[in-house]
C-alpha cells in the first residue's frame, strides 16, 4: 500500500460503504467531475462507474499521480499541482461537480478561497461534496447563538446552501486520523446578499471575532466611528457578543462598511 505523507495531510478513504454513500448523493451521469486529492483512486474508481461526461483530478503528490495514471490511463485528466495555486474559475466551461477528501491542514483555506473567488453571475461548480474534520464541519454548518458559530459559518452561508450528510469514523481511512470526519454537500445560492467585495466580509468578521468572548461594542466603534445611529438602524444591541449576531446582520454591516468607504 502507498505510504501516506503526513506533510500533505493524506488519509486515504478505504471504507466501501462510505464510498458508496458518496457516489449516490447526487446523479453524476454525464456530468463534468472534479476530484480533489484522489489519492490512490478508491473513490475515483467508483465515480467513473457512474459514467460522467469528463473527469478531472487535482493531485499534488507526484508519486500518486503515477499511481493514478497507471490505474486509470486516459479515463481521467490529472493536474499535478497544489489546489491553492489553481484558478478554479478557468478549469472548465460548464460547472463542475466537485468531490474531495480535503487535506485537513488546509481545508478551511481551500473553502474560503473558493467562496471569495466565486463569480457573481456564474458559479464554476454546481455541487461541492467534501469531507472535513468534524470540528471544522461543525463550524461551517453552525447557526448563530452557538459556540461553533464564527467567520467560517458566516462566509460559507453567504454564498452557499449547506447540508451535512454524515459523520465518518477514523477507521474508514488509512492511516487512521486521530479525529472524526464529516461529509458535507454545498450548493451555490441563487439569491444572496450583494456586496462590492467578499474581502470586506472577511475583514468585518475577522475584526468582530478577534475577541469573540467580548462585547461587540469595541469592534463596532472601531469600524463605524462610534456611530450609535447605525447600531439603532440595524437593531444591534452593542452589549451582545459576536456569536449572537445573525448571518444577515454581518452582511448588512459589511454593506454599511462599503458605503462608508465609497
């Protein structure tokens, strides 16, 4: 068996029942597929049986690229590169259906990059079906008034509808990770709060959650020059803490911030 590289966060999915669950979440017949980090190709093999229109894989590990080419030949196209260095918007003409057991050490960075770079008119994907460390997944799907709620929850929910499929135990991977995993499915929202730049939402949430246990009065005054009228306009109690504000409140705050700067 191929030795996993700890430096690349590799844990290969080996449980056939989980693989079967993943490939049957949506119908991928005649779809254009992208798989992130296919590893030795266990999931790849089953996805190909569903007869997609095309199959693109992104794999950073040179040795695994050789394994995949030997196993699948011209059935798949492989990009031997780091996913964080790739412009996902230029990968395909039609939206891609994306599968990935993301390296846990960079999974949030990958997801945030994809959201920040999403085109406002046309998304480069129709679905993302991704595995995360359970702790990270809990943060992604968390609602407000919850200890897991934060920047990741807000940014992800700005552009995406998200649903949890299941948890996946360490025994389903080789080598076994020390943590439980979760499988999530994401779909682009047709209607979302219009912002000049998603990076402003990044900034607003970063400042508010820098001291998540403290009241929001300090970050609010820092950003909006002690504008009590704005707090009243948005119905914000400045004695609340960052986790108590609804997603939409952060979107509105970002819009006000953009108006202030324009």
